[in-house]
C-alpha cells in the first residue's frame, strides 16, 4: 500500500469515526502541497463538509488530528482555508530513497497484458518530412515509450500515403522536366529530389492557369482545364488500372523517398514495428459499407450514394461511398481500422494526427461504434496543434516548408556554436565533440516541441531552444552531466551503504519528494497521452537538483555518512532524469 492509499484509507476511517458516515476512498481528493505551505500532501476538505456539517477549516482540524494519530508517517499538519496540508516524516522520504536506490527498474511497471497501437508519422511520398512531421513523430514515439514504461505492449505503426493525385504530380513533373535525374546523379536525398518535382509541378501548373485565365477562363475553370492537372489525373487512372510503365515509375520514385525517410527517422531516433501503405488499403472498407447498410447504420440516396446520418450526435450527414461506387477517405479509414485490429487485436489504437482532422476522427470513431465494433471504444485521436516559426507559416507546394533535415542540421550547428562559446568541450576528442553536439541539438529540438501540451499550437524558436539556462533540453542535459561529474570525482560506485542522516535539509527533502513522484507522473502521462507532463517534471527535478547542489555541500562534507547519502541522492536524481529524458527520445551526456 502506497502512502497515498494509506492516507485515503484512514480518511475514510476518520469520516466514519468522527462523523458516523461511511464513504469510499474515491470521494477524497489528494493533491501535491503548494510550495508556499509546509507539507507534501494536501487533502481538499470542501467535499467532506457534507458529512461533517462544519466549516472546511474545522473539518481539516478534525481530519488532521485523526491522521496524525493513526498514520506514523504524518508528523504534523496545517489547515489553510479548505486545504489540509500533511507534513510527512523525513524518515519516510529517506526510506523512499533506499527503495529507489535498490530498484534499477524504478518507475517501470510490470506487463499489464494491455496491447496498444500508436500510429504516427503518416508521410506523403511526394515530399520530404518537414517541421510539422517532426512534432508528429516525436509525439508518437514519446507516447509509445511512455505507454510501454507503464506496462503496455506497444506496436508503433506508420500509415504511408503513397498513392493519389499528389503523388502523380511529382511523378509527372519528373517525367516531363527531370531528364532522368536520380538521387545519385543529383547528390540529393531521394525524398528531397521527389519534393523538388512536386514544387516544379505547382509552378508549371500555375503558369498554365495564368494563360487560361488570360484567355477568359475563370480561376475554377483554369484549375480544371490546365493540361498538367488533366495529365496527372490520367496518370492516376493509369496507376489504378495497373499500367506497367506508370507502376514502375511509381515504385522507383517511392523507393527514393523511402530511403530518404529512413535517414530522417534515424536522425530523429524514431522507429516503427509495422508499416501500412495506402496503395494496399485504399480499396478497403467497401465490405464494411455493405455491413452497415444491412444493419441500417447507413442509407442510400436515390443517386446510389451511401451516407450516415449523424445529426442526432450534433454532426451532419456524412458521405461514405460515392454514387459510382468509389471510396472516400472515411471508407478506406474504416477498412484500415478493421485491418489493424485483425492484425494485432489491440485494446487501444492511438492516431497521432493534427487537429485539422478532429472532425474526421469524431466521425470515424462514431461510425465504428454504431457498427458495433467491440474495439471502437479503444480508439483515440491524439490531436496536436500546428508548429509556427518566427518567420511565419509553411506552404509545401511553394517550396517554403521548413525541411526536417535542414532544421536538424541547423540545430546541431547551433549546438556546436553555443557549446564551444561556453567552453563545455575542453578535453573532448573530435568524435566526442560531434556526438555531444548531436545530442544537445536534438535534445533542444525534441524538448522544446514536447514540453508543450500536444493540443496547443506552438511557436518554435531554434535559438531559444538551445539555451543552457531555463526550461530547455540543454539545461536538463547539463544538469545530468553535472551530477555525473560529482559522482566521478567521488569515485562513487553506487554500492556504498548509508544511514539516515538524522534530519533532512529542505533541499534534500524537496528532491526526495520530487523523485518519489516519478511513478505517478509517468502514470498520468500515460493516461493523458502527454509527454509534456514528463518534460516539465524532469525540468522541475533538474531545478531542484541544482538548488541542492549549490546549498548542500557534497564532496566537501566532513561527515562521511552524510556525504554518501548525498551522493546516493545525486545518483538517484541522475537516474530519474535519464529515464524521463529517454521517454522523450532524448539522450543525456555524462560529460559536458
């Protein structure tokens, strides 16, 4: 039984004993005590006044006296308005350190048997990954790691959008203007080369539209009648008919893109266990439409098109199959959802997709529930906001996107410049320097994008992200390196025994309280699918350690037991910092 569970149990006993009312433990609310008050755990007393018939303050006094008498770990309490702040004994926090210290897997839960798929990345094969994809990949990877640390079996999947008119645009432009250019002959990464022709298509397409508009056509007519778009549509029809030359070109150009993606994924440090391809799934879902018609979930209009009426749910009527029998996006998404479940039988399936698709996923999940799919309750859309830069929005067709590879290179270069300016690489070999710059640059990028709640839109400033002070990845990385330096100087092996030092300094207690909260933070991050909870937790831990480092002498202490205790506390801090940062996909250096 954890201390929190013990307190809840005795709160229920207290209400029974003092107010003669039986209650469940879930009727009580425990919180972390605010920093300006003494204590570590706070009981909210307002709900309990229903039973006590007293003011929140007097209710708090009653409960505080009962808990202090019956819970050994509680040594004092104070009541501030409707909040009962409990002071936990130093001996308890010291014992927590002993337990943490003896548990290498601290915070990692045993296997639950729960299976979760996290689908992220979902790139188009007509262009390279950009800044928006970076947020998507980092969120998906981190959520998957957090879920795995909470005992879930996790499948990381990637649904690649490898077909459609946008793919044909790149193919047609390469065919017309490429002169046989390849990644080898151009020196370009394959995804960059294909993306180059996507931009060329748009430029040439606009030129044709301008000519048609000058001839008197409306903008809508010009868009429809331009020769390039008509050729692209013909190419898509040829692809769907299995035309061999078109299929061969498609496979060739996609292979270039996949090779480029693999390099970017390796730089980002993300991976996948399963790939799905739209070219394999775009015809799925028609059986589900037939099933829905038979069940009365869908209805046909006179023109033969199939719809679902979601007006009672506050939505609208949604087309699920065109009159000519061809699919719409929702059709293939229904089929793909079924395919994924057939493949893995997972309890939960998380889609990491931008918030512009919020409506789409509401409809998708609702349809699957109406179809009676038992697994539909486990579907979750991890919606995230757009990433902006100080220079403004990105437009891929115009070639103004912030390319993922370029941004990564810029981050590493900036990390190198800042690190050298601060003299943090004295005595490093060239290889060690290169590894450190990579670690800091990627740590800065990942931390900045993950510390913000996913749903929020964010402004990414590369210069602000690489700062060795403040709420940044490099600050946390430097703190870890600082701890490792202390342990190294002390020749600390991690096997040394230590005893309770008699009384904890405030900074020692605060640090121990924070470290002991890690399992709960990890659980909350898993429940809320939020890496931001982990990111901000490790930042708080790093801040507390630095305060401890400056206020409590470690290596200079004359008391050997106290010195060993503080080294153990340092080692535990480093271990939890590393665990937390690793869940964000961030490496931490041991030297800096």
